[in-house]
């Protein structure tokens, strides 16, 4: 198994409606990306968040599935409008 973790810092002006859309669309990848087993996203409430207000965890069957996700059309479509709204950090590791 491979875990893909991410955190987002929102850029100025991102509305609550847009943040909810982000969560919905990330969850909607579940079932559309081969090898993506689980998807969890939500608001980060940690006092140690260093500004990362939103986070998520995705579980993939293996590294090739994670690599395929990176270039999957559904993921790329999401990134087109998401990237301008965030500063992101990502961590990937095998479990």
C-alpha cells in the first residue's frame, strides 16, 4: 500500500463555497481512478498546522497506481483550477 498525504494553504480570497467544492471533487476521484482505494479530506484543526488549513489522505494499491493517478485525466482536470488557489505540501510513503 502507498499513502499520499497532502495539505493546502488557501490563497487570499478563496471562499468557503470553493473550499467545499475542492473537498467534493477530491472525494469524487474515488471510484474513478484505478488503484485508488480510499480518499479522506477535511479541515485541519491542528494547532501545529503552520497555515495548512485543509488536508487529505489517499491510499493506493502500489506505487504504479499512485504514479498513474498523477497523470490521470480526472486528476489533471482538478489541478487546472485548484493549483492557482493553494500552496500545497505532499508526502508519499509505503505502508
